[in-house]
C-alpha cells in the first residue's frame, strides 16, 4: 500500500516530518517499509510555453523554440518531434539539476546557443507505468491551463513524499488512505476530516426502475449495491486526481475509471463500472460460474471458469469475475453514455482461491481477500457519484439499488482495565484506555468496573479482549511497556529419543557418503501416477491444501518417493550424474476424507542411488551403483542403530523392479523396503539410467534402536571355523537357511555369514548353491573338533530333512 503525504494531509493536519511520521506509524503497528521522494534531484525545472517552434536552419531534425517561462523568453534547441506551438512543457533552465546529477549548461547546437532543455517524463524520473501512454515518449506535455514559471514538481505532483507500507493481512482498514489518515490523526493528535458529500441526483429516472440486482449466493456475497449515471461524458480526470493516483502507483485512464480507482484507494472499497447499455435486460445476478463457463476479462484473455468461482452476470452471460476483474463485454469506452457503478462485499477466501487458481492478482482482489467494510458500501457509491457530478461527467439517477440479505452486526467486547493491564504487564489508567479506544473509533460504554466497547465496522480484526489489549498497547506505546522476566519453572531443554535417533541416522548416512536433501511437504497426484501406485492404495488418499503455494503442490505428500525422484531428475538435468541422497520427513495419512480427525504423520526415511559407485579418478572403478549398494547402506544404518535379528525377504512393489526388491522385517513389523526402480517408472520421470531406492519407517526404527551398544569382552579362546556349501531349491531363501542354521547349530555357534551364491553347470536346474562361513566359539575353553562335529552334523541332518538341502562336495 502506497500513500502520499499530500493525500494524507487532505484529511488530517499534522506537523511531523515524513520521517518522524513513518517512525510513529511503524511503532504503532502500521509499518512503513520505505520513503520515496519522487522529485529528488530536480532543481530549477519550471513550466514554460512554446511561443515559437521553428526548424533549425542547419539541421532538419532539430527545432529552435522560443519558450516563455513567465519571467523571460528562452531560446532552446531540441530534437523532439512531438511538440507544437502553444504546448506547455517542463523547462530545465541553465543551472538546473536533473536526477542523476546532470546540470544544465548553455550548449551550441549547430551554431545556435541553447539556454536550457525541454524535459521528458523519463528525464524527470517519472515511472513509465503510471504515465499515460501518449506522454511516455518525447517531451512531457502539460495541461493547457498550467501556469507559467511554476516549479514543475508542484504541477506534476513530484513535490510529494510517498510512504510505502508493509501491512499485515489483518489490518484491512489500513488498505485505504482514510484508514491510514485515521491512524495518523490518533498518533499526532490531529482532527480527522472526512470528505464532504454534496450529491445532487438530477437523473431523469430512478435507479430502481432501470436495473435489477439479485444475489444467488449470499454466503459469498453479503451485499451488492449500485448507482446509475446518465449522460456520461468520458474524458480525462482532473490533474489533482491524476496526481493522487500516480502517487499510489496507478495510471490515470479516464474520469469514470479514475474515480472508481480513487475511491478504492481513498475508502478501501473496490468498485467496478459497467456500460449499462451492454448489460442484457439491464440486470445483475451474483452467482457461481457454470462448469467451463467462458469469460473474457478486461485484459483480453479468455478464461474457462469452474463451479467454485463467483461471477457477476447479466441475463445472458457472465460479465465479470467477482472481486477480481471485470469482463471485456461491458467495458467502459468513449461511446459509453450510461454507466452502472457497482460496490459490493465478497467472501475473502472465495476471492483468494479464484485469484490464485487463475493466476490473477489485482488491487481489488487484495482488498476483498482481507475483507471490506460492508457498512461503508453506500458511502463509497455516494462519494464516487459526487466526484463524477462535480466534474460535470454525468447526471446521477435518484436512489441506490441495494441488495443486502443479512445485515452485519458490529461486535461488542466486554473487559475491565485490570484484565488489560494484567495481560500487558502495565499500569495504564482506565481513562487513558477509554480515550485511546474512542480516538480509534470505538463506541465505549462503562458500567461500574466493566467496559463494553463496540468495534467499528471497519475493524473486523477486533473480536476479543486480546485485540483490545493490542490496540491500547500500540497507541499507548510499546516503548512505555516495561521489560520484565517471565516467572516460571525453568527446565533444561533436551532432545527426545526420536530426535536423537534421527540425528544418528543423518550421521550414519552422511558418513556413508550420502547427502541430505529437504523437499516440500506438498505433492501432486501426478507423482503417484508416475510411481504406478494403484488407485486403491492408501497412498492415493491425499489431503488437499486449501491455499497451495503453487498449482504444482495442491496436496500433502503421502510418500517421500516422489520428491526424492524429482530431486534425482533435477540433478541429472544439471549434469550431476553421481547421486547418493536421502531425506527424512513426515508424510500425511488421513483416517478418512474429508478430515474428521488429525491425520497420522509418520516420519519416513527415503534414499536414492544413481551413477558411479566411486568418485571419478584414474585409480577408481567405473562400476555403477546397484541394488546391493542400496541394501548395504541400509544394513550399515541398521547396524549403527543397534538393530539386529531383522529379516530380509523378497518383496513386490508397483514402482520397483521385480526380482530386485527386498522387504526388511523385524518380527511382525515392516521396517521398510529397498530395491531398484521399475523401468516404466524411470521412463515416466524421464530418467534414462538405473536408480536404486529405499524407504524406511523412522518411527518403527526408533522402537528397535539401541543407541548404547551392548558390551562384549574380547574372546580369550580361539574359534573353530567351518565352511558349509549346500544345494537347495530356488524357492528356499537364504534367510530361511540362515535361520535354520542358527536354530540347529547349537550353543557354540557364534556367527553365520553367507559368502557365495552359485548356479551353474555343476548344480541341477531349479537349484542353487549357498555357501556359509560358520564360526564356533566358547567363552570358557578351546573347542575340539569332536565338540563341533556333533552340533554340525545335527544341523546338516535338519537341513536335508526340512529344506531338501544336499551337501555340496
């Protein structure tokens, strides 16, 4: 929000400098971000009239001008081609200064001395966005009634100071000049002057007989009112109004459009003007759009709307996107003679969703999103009508068409001075509190010790005693509130066990050469399509975000896989081909949709491997990572967490390669999976090389983690080792064999390790050979072969009988 000092002084007198005022407003919770001085660096530039314009005798593209600046006639040579005799223009006399430090000196141009310079808008450092198109190129032509010899900063409004505010969303009242002036009056002790309305309704017919208004969705549009203007004369608005709009960062267009923008900035009420004769049956209906209903907006873009969007329609079609932008079909033009002017209130969240979905932001939508003063709508219409009538731009029809289904009732808050002081930690007198609230526009009623205030309609953010406390504190002065140390029981902060496990996981994986990433907690259903997730999967049950940061992230994620693979794609596209990454973060699993209870938020760990196993080097292998690299990192992680006795089983996942997928299970609980990404999934993400991934449930890992390792003394006696190679059917997993060996190997069996898997000519078809290294050890004595042979033979007999194993010689 931008506000000029000159505009603020139209409504309240104050002596403070702009710098002091900005500090006062900031300390009162209305923060000023910057101060802008439009005329900074301009000195000695005045208005002048071109009394003579002649072609330079020595240069066809130059003109010699005699310029009357009120006190003297100057000879100035210029190359501009948009000037005519009689034009009034900015003249930089000899000795004048322009922005950037340029000083004007007499100059000989093809034998003629030029005593000054005619200035363009750019040379006066005027923002091209707020300058009318016809004045952007060439010399800046001033209005014909501009007095001569006057400082150009005065006639162009450049002698102003602009305050640019960074307002919080709750202070909708400050998104207007009157709202800011109200704050200035309270802080400086000045008297607020509201605009005087002297409206004469001289139109030939009553507005109620000319137009009809109906609201089909009162929950989205609590009020809609309009006035009708006849015998409209489209033309430029007065110079003072154009300067006010330009100071606020808006470009003047025409009197009707400028008045709607002026009132929006002045009173915070957006308005829109329709060409009355282009409205079918001269009727207005506020309704939801039909599915795929087309609307061409004022920016000449055709948009397809959906049923959740609110539109302004006539009897035939939608003519405007409610609260965002009007339609091109009813645009005001130079041929317009009758205007219907609308002022309304719309549901803020509805406008925000529409604006975001269509990618359209406007001054009007920003105000409707924050909330407008419904009770102020009629005053805004009267103000606009009064301004247009004063300009002689129209005749105002009697009456206002006002559709107001449910009247807004001001909020009342009851409190005591003691409650406020306790809340703030102050000793502000009761009289000071009530005086502050009255100056802010609150109606105060005191009975005994209780104070009841009625919040003004423009302060929709004030709903309870806490808000009253804030109002009193910011006007009384935050700097006057003493700083005190809170009295409470102090407790030393510490990490939870889950946080300690998470840190250990990060340490272990980064130590294994992986890099941590952090992605958004949001996702898109298309990610699940790329992952080939079945339609009936619980991962498809996703929570929609009401206000997504972009259209690419409309839901909360249910898995980390999509974000991790997107990160792989992003790295590969930037020639970072060797990737070993992991992410730890929550996913969101609702019990049901729509939400009735808080969703479950399990913390998950996901990693991905792609590219070479070793860093590129002359003495390093060029082999690529594979399934066993991913599995090995998971095993290192589990070992580092003290998790033992887990099973690694074959598994199937829709997004993983068949035969290259493993499930990790501890008892009956699934810890997660590891595998190579399915080729079809890789293709859907646009990845042209193998990628291995794992995903583990951190909450499950926490339950089995032992951060303090169990102590074992070093063995005193030597071990006995035996190698065992057995031939088994392919459907017998190594995990089953290892479990059987551990169960039947006796108390002396200390360690079992698979070291070879073979299937070939010496092994029958449908079978494979598994070779294990067995370690036998006693903590009490040195073992003999005879002691080991008994347990070893018993274990072999069990394998032959129960797993159809045969000893391979």
